[in-house]
């Protein structure tokens, strides 16, 4: 299996696990996963009502660009990079896109 297909499967699995966990919380909203394999975009979307407050937010957004996984947004406690590494993705193939390019060189992850 080529790297891109492998990473696509890993991303989908990890995001689905996060969505399932978030859906089990008693906050009154639904967590959904949105996959765009053609363009390499992967998102967890939280949507619904929590009391009188309507929620529509994206706690996780990953892109697959070439053989690198770009974490564009991560609103999790542990950080989704930890889950990607545990699933077999090397740190040098993970880009913390939400970090400024000048800072990325100091993160231990890929710069771009």
C-alpha cells in the first residue's frame, strides 16, 4: 500500500475515534467526520444544541498533502499528533500547520 493510501486510512480511523469519543460526551451535540479523499481534506465537525447555545465548530482539521499529514487545527487535550504517531506515522511526516513556519523547525515535526 502506498504511503498516501496508508495515511488516508490512518487519518480516517483516528478522526472517527475522536468523533465517537466526542459523541459520547453529554454536551448535547453530534460529532461528525467529513472526508474528502479527492482533495485530501479531513474534518471532525461538532454540531447541535447545548442548552440555549447552538454549536457549529471544527475541533479537528487535517490535510493530506503528498506524503505529509498537515494538522491545520487541533482542539484536543493530548494533541492528535500523538494518535497519528501511535498509529505509525513518523514525526517527520507530520506538519503542525497551525504553528507559524518560523516555529515549526523547533517542534520536532516536519517543517513543510
